[in-house]
C-alpha cells in the first residue's frame, strides 16, 4: 500500500471513529435529558434511533427541559451540518485515493436512489437517479475531522454539566 493510501485510509478511519463517538455522545445527552428514575427506559426508547431521530428528540425534549438551549441549538446545527457526510462515510462505497490538482482525492459512490424532476423546454423530465458520485480531498477530510472533534468537545462540556446536575 502506498503512503498516499495509508494517509487517506487512516483519515477515513479517524473520521469513522469520530462519527461514532459523536453519535454515542448525542445519545448520551438525550438520555440525560429524558432523566427518568429508571436508567433503562431512555436506552430502550432510543436504542434504534437514526441520527436524524436523535437530533429531533433532543430538540423536542430540550424545549421542555430548557437546558443550555443556545448551546444545544448550536450543537444540533453543527451535527446536522455534517450529517450528510456522515451518511456517506457509513454507507458509501469508497474508491482508491489518487493525486490531482495538488491534493489527494477519493471518490465515494452513493447507492441511494432518488427521484428527480427537471423542468425542460419540453416539459417535466421525471427520472429515478441511481448512484451519485462524490469526490473528497484529503484536506477536506482533515477539516471535517477537526469539525467533528470540536463537536465532540462541545458534547463533553454538555455531558459534564448534565452529570453534575443529575
């Protein structure tokens, strides 16, 4: 394996771990916000939630709890901003890294099927679109890693406050 591949795959691995940590910490925040006497109830209610569902539940419950509302809002906005990238990292099919335009790039294939309608001069063109391709640079992945690490630090701050208050 080349040095380029090692660097790129190491960055992908770091991102995957950080995405998992971010989701786990968001679930922990949700469990603290639910705050019932029986510890297993929040876990049972949230164990199979998607990231989108967890974000929505934190929003709804924190409207009632009103815990650090501005910070929670900021946190959820940050997580939402990386959610589509997270989905590609989990579900995408990754190619081989290559050098291009003074950076290292990789193509990720997304197998999600999407319905699209485009208005043309002849009317509406309706079609199902398969396989989207996304190109990422190593510099973008490093920036995304930093963004997620910032999210995790904010989550740690909130979790520490929640632990003290419970």
